[in-house]
C-alpha cells in the first residue's frame, strides 16, 4: 500500500463583475476582435479597491472545505501559490490560515508564477506522502491587475484576478494508476529565460512593485513545446496513453496555446477544460479555477483521469496527473 493525496474538495473565487474586452477598449487602444483573435479571452475579473489576494484565497479555500465537508480545524498544511502577495512578508498563507481559524500545522507561500498551483500541489503532495501532513489546502491566488501597466496593451488585456483551491487528504492506495488521488507530479525550470516574462520591480532591485513585461512570441514558442513535453512526461511515468485521459486541465493563458498543446498530444479539444475566455490569465489561480468549474458542472466525475499542466515566468513549468 502507498499513501496518496486524495482530492476531496475544490473551490474558487472571481471578484466583482466581468470586465469585457469592450470595457477595456474604453481605456486602452485595443478591440474585442484583436484580443479574441490572439488569445481567445473575452472578459476577466478585476479586484476592487482595498480587495487583496488573501481575500480571494480565503473565499476559495472556504468553498473547497465546504465541498469536502470538513472543518478548517482539520487542516494541518496550507500551501499558497501567488506572485502577488498581500505584503512582502509575512507569507499570505499565514494570513489565510488565521482568517480560516486554523491554529495548528504550518502554512507558507510558493512563487512559480503561472506554474504556481502545480508547484504547490507537488509540494503538498510530498508532505502528505511522507506523513508530515494529513489534510492540506492547496491554493492558487493572484491579483495580477496590481502589477499591470495599463498603457501596455500587449500585457494588460491578458490577465485577470482570481483564486482557486483544493483540499487534499491522505488515503491509502495500491500504488497503481487505478488509485484515486495525485498519481505523479513533474516540475522544471530554466532561468536563462528570466527576462522573457518578468516584473521590472522588486524590494531588493528597485524598492518598487514594478509591472509585468513580456516577450510574447518567445513565451508562446516555449509554452507549446514545454507543456507538451511535461504532459508526455506525466503520461510516460504512469504508462498510459493520451487516449486514456478523461480531461486535460491546462493553465488558462491563451486559447491558441491550449489548442496547440492538445494537437501535440493528439487529444480532442473537447477533452480540454477551457475557461480562459471568461477569466483571462489568472496566473496561479487558473488551473484550480478551471478544475472547480468542470467539477461543479459535472464534466469531471469521480474516477476520471485528469492531467494538469502549466508554464510561467522563470521559465517554470510542470504537470500533475490526478485521478479524481
């Protein structure tokens, strides 16, 4: 027998009302046609004044706990993936811990930009497998609107704010691909591409928050190859074929990247969960947002084999294969 991290609940939070491409066109030199053609994005959500990453994270986490049917007091680990913490320190995770009323265990942040949720899931899964935690909250939450240059139409139209969370609980499995829970995780990074997607500020470098800067063509090129590679890696590690997958839940950055990745995997696009059109790129929140949506509407069912994959600034990238 082996210990598996069983996913027993998920939740999400999107702030305020949707901001459409037409709304953005009143503020930026862009158009609905331009954005949709290049990205597939039609709207996104933006936090209101005074609303923070932890506000979104708490709501998503509480929804995940409610769906799991367990009290927050059972949680002994919180891993929160974010690029936009409430403060430089302490970790936003400990703020979430306090607001949920959790007074035991441990909590910390993980920073891997858009790959953050996959990184956080891998970290939490390893703690559960080793017996150092039994019930974990894995959260992806970002308020990217806080670090956008609203005069740069190549970046500001891409991102939105949101949070998603899953509850993991230790469970015994047979050690086969038939087990429910996290089957494997695969993480990578390559710092040589640091300035292809980055923020031009920080406490040590500039003492400012800075803004997102991106070489879109380079990011697109690397994303398609790296995402298909790490997806294939997860399939090979578990000795399964793409046709055995029930669902692909990719990072929701750009519809064109999702389409290209599905083609490389010879996977019908109908088996990819796509939500980028109505919330844009929410960085670490995008996979759990899409996952929660697909679980909520009944697409993802108990026993389904789900592949998650993401790539973000750094470059970082990774995948996780889970049986729901």
